[in-house]
């Protein structure tokens, strides 16, 4: 595989070139990324890459000076200029120095750059770089295997064989016998931002490679793993906390500025590399502990007590959540959630809170559909930027932020329920109107006007809400009143018909039979005392 290096003082260019091009698919490997010509020249003196992509205007040592020095070491290594719009004169000078080609970096198309490199007929450097490349490839492989073994997502079953990480062990040995695991993860909305990895992981890698005591291992999804060399800890001049915290704070500042997102770092306890499982777990525990605090850096103190629910306990919890939701006791539910296991009985891990959030999202949506006959589109429209609810509730963040997210969902749920109830107030008004006037002639247009609707819209809404026409409802109210009058005395059919709003007694008799299934005489006979 042909090696290339990227030299540019703009982090956007460095990260972009690494993330938008699948280099290995085209037979290339990015062996180094540098901020200026001096850093790149030092790397070239250790091991010359097979090709160089370099900017011209850079601090410390610019591209022209860098190219002159490279040509003294290797007259034939292909160099491509990453040109800006106003670099024409510099580019002409660079071409005189033996640069093979140039490309405008702010209009760069990945396919065009690959075609350009392929056209240069780059030959793999055969002069002193083979051993360095072999070590680099072995180190990369060991890092991947270390993450796989620690996370148990891949790799061999059982313990890793002795000597599996010989190159990494050499790196650790150079700076002392101890190393601790670092886990870096975005928090809040960025956790679900698919554009963050791999671009942000390249930024992390870049920052780690600039610091002597850190080793970038790799990324798994949105989580970046690294080692922090602890030297002779705890025998060194500084404690680990004094050593690692300033670095982590600077790293977080850089990531916030360049990614416009928040991040958190968990750090495991120091130990020899063969104890990677313990320091990895410690870093994960430290990171998880931040869910309950307000910081963004945590060191494993070995004091975390995590509660593990059984499936039976999860079922009980599900039922409790459902009861609160069904009874619309959202304020009480929030208080109950806030009081879930404290440090005395153990803490729920952030992933458990995410599971609870998923339950609440599903139960709330199902309740609105089943109890208030709302369709999903209506619910989605109402919740707006909170939709889908599971995503809104499911971002790993602080517990306080998680509770606030739930509170916002419940506030909008209450507002939606109130809106539905308010929207049915017209029906209550119409029913009261009929109850007060059933003894009088009631016209459809008068009822519609009473709630300020058109006749057609009123008829349609009334049928949708009640399952019957308005005239059928009026008839039902009148017949119900007639039945009570028939039970209470010996009034004539004509008199009762007139009392409940029927001028024509014969029509009243027909409606009564249709509604009750009985004639007036049969009904009277059934209810004689």
C-alpha cells in the first residue's frame, strides 16, 4: 500500500482529506498529518512517504521551504500542491522546485485527486522506509485488536495471547510501565450526529499525536479510544490527575470549538498494558459517572456501584411507567423518575436510562393514539422538533438534562391533551343546547350557527365524533325524555309527543317504535307499577 502524508495548517483541510476519501480502497494509506513544513520534514527524515500533499502558506516552515528540503533528501518523491485561489505565483515557484502537480483544495473532488495520484505512477519507497511501514502497520493492527478485545465486539475468544501487543508495549515502555485507557464521547445531540464520526475522530487523533504522552487507538461508532502514558505513576513527580487533566481540558476546548458540540472523557486507572480490561472498564465507569454530575472529565476512583435490573424488575418498571402515563400523572411520574436508585443502592447506568426513555416514548405515543384517537401525523406535527420522541429522550447526557427532556415531552403531551379536550368543547355546548330546547323545533342550521360553523362542516364533525347524525341524536334525546314521562303517569300519547317536541303524534309513535323496538302501548304495559 502506498503511503502519503498531508501537510496543511487548516484543520478543516486535514480532517476533510482524511474523512471524505476512503484511501485504503484506492491502495493508499495516510501515514501522517502535519500542521506545518517543519513537522512534516522531521517525519520525512525518519521515513520518506511515497507521496506528499502539501499546502504552501503555513507557519514555522512554509511549503516552498519544505519542498526545497525534501528535494535534498529525495529528488524523486511525488509532491502535489494543495493550492488556494491566490497561490498562483507560489505554485509556479513550487513547480520549478520539481512539484508534479497541484489541485485547488477548496474545490477539491476526491475522484479528481485520486486520478491525479494514480497518474503520477507512484512507486512505493524502497529506500529505508520498509521497516518503518511494517512497524506502523503492525501498530495499527495491534490497536484494532486491543479495542476489539477490550470491548468484546470482535477478536479471539478468551484471553489475548502473550506478546499480542508487542509494538504497543514498546511504546508504553519508552515512557514508563503504566498506561491508562481514555474514552472520549460526544454528549447531547451530537451523539446521534452521523457526520461527527469519523471527522471528529480524526480531530482527536490529530490532537493526541501532538502530545507525547498519548496514543490514539481508534474509534467505535461515536466513541474514541486512546491510551495515556502514566510513566512511573504513582512514583512520578506529578500525580496522574495533575498530569492528565490539563491535557483533557485543552482537548475538550479544541473539540468544542472545531465540532460545535460537547464531549466528555473517562479515564481508567493506570496499569500495565496486559491489564487493559481493567483500565478500559474503569474508563467506561468514569464516563458513565458523569451522567450524574456536572463535569466533563472523570477519573476512575474504583468506587462506582452500578445497579443491574433483572428482567422481572424491568417488567415491573414498565408497568409502573404505563400506570402513570395512562392516568396522565406526568408530574408524579417525573418526581418518581428523579428518585430512582441513588448511590446508596447503586446507580443505573446511562444505557438503562436510555431504555427507560424508549419505554416512555412508546407508551406516551400509544396512549395518545388509543385514548384520544389521534393519528401519528397529528402527534408528530404537535411535538415538532422533539419528534421522534425516542431520539429526543435517548440522547446520553446528564441525568438533569434527561429529566428536563422528559419534562418537555410531558409538557407538550399535556398541551396536546388540553387541545383535544378544548376542541371537543363545542360538542358539550351542542348537547346542552339540545337538552334545553328538545321540546321546541330544532333546526340543523340553528345548531350549526350556535357553534359558529357551516351546516356541512357541523354535520360532518358531529357524525365523526358521535357516530350518528345530528337529527338522530335529537330524536334520541326526545325519546329518552318521553320514556320518563310514560313511566311517571297516565298522560296521553298526544300530550307526551307535544311535550318532547313532536307536533304530529303519529310521527312520534313511529320514531318511538324505531328507537326502542316497542310501541308506546307495549312500553306502558312493561312499566305499569
